[in-house]
């Protein structure tokens, strides 16, 4: 039943594009593991919350022997793709490209000191280091954001830029960060890849105070949000970045403050206990990535790092 309901969600949302492998593995008579394998091109983090909600709805209907049905989405992902192609064109496209060309002109590669020699070609082997910020720091960050008329994301991004600047000995810092890309109300309940990656740039000069840096990041963020629609891959082409197989283009580190809607599956099914099992693929897409999520009055955090560049001891110092 669990597997059948999951298949129905994907068939309804996008039957032409979704290709999902499903594996139901029984541990014993009381416990099973349901695994979904899907390419990132068909689903982002927001999509998983939509999928789980609809899957639970179908499962509950099936348990009560009612008609298993979901409300048809107002749009399919193909509709969004056609709209995007038409909307992001002409003056709107050239205007956004011009903004990013000016904003990122002359930006430099981040050269963090590494524990091991950088390979000529990126290998992407990675690990995760989890840690939690103290509750008092969580409250202080949120209060300071209000005082600066900024968001916690802007304060945390500024702090991350300072850390990177100190370690790298550079003032000009570029950091990538994902954005949901679901500005239209109809996209809120759709499965698909809407996420885009924006590049934030900060001038972490010694004479600039931390509050001044927050204001700089705040203004850059607002301008970036207004020009968020150009896909990152298209932007790389427009910037004519000199490619180097040992570095990712434009930025080498990612920062994420996770705020995608979550579904508490443990409370929604009465006849079976369900929990999500996190999976880590032992890869790192960038030299270093920092992700935070606000949970129960604290910021839970993790560093994803390349093991051919950094030792775990170094990443533990970064977390401290």
C-alpha cells in the first residue's frame, strides 16, 4: 500500500517526466525500509515535503477503503517550463544578466588553506560534520537581525563571510546559496526542480564593521532576489568565466539556511510508525558547504567538505 500510494503521487504530478525507482526492503515482519531514488532534475527539497504530504493523504484514504484520489495540480511542471522560457526573455533576460555581470565583475576565486594538495581535477569525495549552535546564540542572532532590520540569513551569511575571509586572507568573498524559486502561488504544491543558486558577494575589508557588512549583504540580497530568475548555468555562460577543472565556477563554497516546509510523518499515520531516514552520499559538491536549520530554539548545522582537501580536525575547528 505504501509503495502503491507513492507511485500514484508521481503519476499524478508529472507522468511524462518522472522516473523514480522504488525499493521496499523488509527488515522483518514488523519493519521495512522504503527507498526512493530520483534524479535531482525532477525534484528539489521543497518537492519532498509535497510528495510526503500527498503520499500520506493517499495512504489514509486507502486505509479507510475510500476512493484514492488527489486534487489535480493546477499546473504541471511542463507548463512552468514553457512559462519560464517565455517570461525570461528579451529585456527582462538582458537586464538580469547585466545586473550579475556588474555585481560579480572582477570577483576572485576563494583560496582557503587546505590540508592536502588540491587535485588537478575535482573528485567530489566528501563527508559531513554535524554540530549545534547554543540556544543563547540562536536568540542573539535573531535579535541582532531585528535590530539591523535584516534577516537571520543575512546575519549568518555575513558571519560566514568573515570566517572565510579570515582563513583565506581575502577581502573579496563570493558565496553561493540556493533559493526556492517558487514565487508563483501555483508552484507551491508542485513536484519539480525550481531551485536556483544565487551568488552573494561581500567586501570583508578590515575597516568595515560587522554591522556595516550586514547592511552590505542585506542590500546585495535584496538586489539578488530581484534578479533571481536567470538559471545559474546560463549565468556562468554569460559571465564567460575562465574554467578550471580544479575549482567550481563563480564560487567555491555554499551557504544554506534551510527553511523548506517540513512534514512530521510520525504524527500522521495511526496504524504504522514512520520516520525519515537521512541519507548522505559521501560526496561534497563544493570545497566547503555550511547548512543551518532552525529547530526547537537552536540552529542545527552541518559542514559538507571535500575529504581530499580538508581533514576532519580542520572542519571541527571551522565549526567552533
